[in-house]
C-alpha cells in the first residue's frame, strides 16, 4: 500500500489517534502523535458516564437483514431511531474525531477475554485475542472483526494517516498503522478506549443498532 511508504512512520511509531480541536483540547485533554509533545499528559478525560440504556428502539424484526460482518457473539441487530446516548467526552472522540489522552483510557492495559463493541452503536469491532501490548498509550489491536472497520485517509495535522471508523455508524475509533513490526500481522489499530465498550466472553452484547439515515 502506498501508506507504507510514508516517511512519517518513524515519528508516528507511538502515536495515535485523532484530531483535537484547539478549543476543546484543554478541557478534554491532549495526547496523540499529531500533537506537540508538550501537549501530552495534561489530560484529563475519559468517559465517566456509563453508556446510557438504549432508548427509542423500534421493535426488532425477524426480517432484519443479517449482519454483513462476522459476528462473534451478537447475531442480532435492532432498528433504532438513534444510537446510544453519548456523554460529552464520548461524543468529542466518536463524533468530532477527537483523541483520548495518552494512557488514560480504561482499556489501554485491559487483558480480559472477550470482545470490544462500538460505544455508539454496539457493533462488534475487535476481539481480545487480537489485542496486544504496544506501550503506545492506547489500546492496540493487530486485526479487526471482518468488515467492522472502515478506513479513511486523514491528512490533518500535516501528515497522512489512516483513520478508522465503525462501519455501521461511522463513529471515529482512531488510526491504523502498518510496518511497525510489533506483531506478525505488522498492523496496529490504535483505538480510543472511549470509542469502545468491552463485553466479557460469554456475555451477550446488546444488539447492534441500525439507524436509518435521512
Ligand atoms: Zn458504531
């Protein structure tokens, strides 16, 4: 891929993830390779509110289209009028493409067996078996659940990176990097903890919310 040729990888080796609008970076925290190093650490935030119970759902239908993605433990989808209600901090990252502070995310060093779903729409994104310790300060995975993640070119902050978003709801997850030789798959999905919710093995996840776009 052409991304492999980018000279910026050395500098980005331990970087992540998204954009941080200046007007919000002080309150919501800094972090991320795109930011000046002095901006790191004076953070702050992460989701403090639990995800609200899903509301405004229409009755589920047996006629719902089967998932296009490989599902781990959540074969059901549910049509809904809206996605899960997000806290301000969650919306900053997921909807405004912000970046959670380095090392503050609840899943950075999380090792339990299970899988990670999208905090906004419940789509299954990553398996714990694909999570690895990168020491970059954000949860790292070297593979995603098939079809769960979309990639977009991100040329913000004077560099070209590959943004990753949830395929179902387009919520911002982070960035994906290649060529760092951290795992055999040579891939690092650098994901904001606040974009995900962990579901332990054996626990049934809430249905993936399908919101019809206007
Ligand atoms: Zn989603």
